[in-house]
C-alpha cells in the first residue's frame, strides 16, 4: 500500500512489520527501496522496533527479580530489534495520505501481552510517524519497553558521487563489545565529527549513542537535498550504522542496546520504561525534506 501527498510518496508493507518499502520525494528515492515481494525485515526501507530496540544479549534479561528468556534471532546470538518487525499487521484505517496499522502480541515470548500501533502521515515535504506500545497484561509486574525506528538511507542519490553527510550534535558514544555497552557514554572524536558534519564514508560505525537525533540532518550536497529529523523527547538514544554498501542507518530509539539487562543491574539513563497494565509508551519521529 502507498500514501501520497504533494511530492512525498511512501510505501508500506502490512504483511512484514508495517515497515516501509520506500520513500520518494519529487520522484527521487531517499530510502533504499525494498525489493519486490520483500520477505525479510532487514530488506525493508525502514522498520519499526518494539518492544525493544537493537539487541538483548545472553538470550534473555532479568527484570523485577525474575529471569525472562527471549529467542536469539541474529548471527551474533542476540535477540534483535523487538518482536513485531516480521509479523503481519492489521490495517485499522487508511486514506490517500495517512494510514494506521496495529499488531497485537499475546503473552508467550514475553510474559506480557502488548499492542503496537503506528500512524504514518505524509505532508507535502514530510513524513510523520507515531509509534505506540501498550502493555495489555499478563505478568503483574510492569513491562520493560523500548521503541524506535530503523531507516536505511541511500548513501548517494546519483549513483556514486553524491556521498551523504550527517550532522548530529549532543551525542555521547557508549564503549561496546559486540554492540553491547561495557561502560558509560562519553563524548569522543566521533561525536565531535558528527556534530561538525561528517561524510558517511569517513569512518565505519556500528555504534549506539546517548543523546537524541532531534535536529539531525542528512545532506546530499551535489543533489541539493536535505533531510532533517524531528524526534519526541522519549527518543533519547541514537544508533549509527555505516558498515554497508549503498546505504546507512541513522536510528532514533528510546533505549541503549541491551537496556533491559543494564536497567536490571541498576544502570541509569538506559531509556527503558516500565509500563503498568494499560499504560503506553508513545514516540514520534518526523522526517522533513527540502532543498539546500
């Protein structure tokens, strides 16, 4: 399905995590287009992360004195990117320029049932996405929750010479082993380079940062195109991945990688929310596109 308004066109795949199959502005692809008949979440143009973002290590996590197991689904032995990325979603309503989809998950993999709902709305030069995760019961304990977005931006809009640049201020990078934090986040040379404006190919990153992507910019100077992020306050962490050909990821998320385990050990600032039954985490991310 597609939603369109003005120069903005967005493809959505309800059968695969309600993820995006493409984003086109003035007939130019900005996100990496998904292949026809896409069947694997990581081939989508952008997918939704819930009820956690990025990795859980060790096949599970401790929470409120209990051990909860999750199924590892990534080659490194972690459980990655939540539980709704590859499920079929229901279309609640749709119009020419907006769509609302939802996915209900019963207790099983987790001790809690939960509902995830997404609203996509296109403007003349923008895409607004609202993602909500609601605890629907099961365990009497509060449910640990995180959420976020995983877009794949094209490195070049002209096939090679127009390399994107990123500008993101106020970040602090976590030291990690295998993408699992081993210490506190701190500003370093990479953070300073990102704040000053860094070409995507300047350094290979697969890193998580404390700090919001709100106000971040992606610039394709030769093509004269700029993308700017608007993020709600809950999206207080950022992941940057540049280690692939053709595309890169600038991910606004609520929580640090392995945040459930870090929170259970008393670490502060993980971004993990504990939701009582009927409570929700709601996040909003807007992509604004313009010329330079």
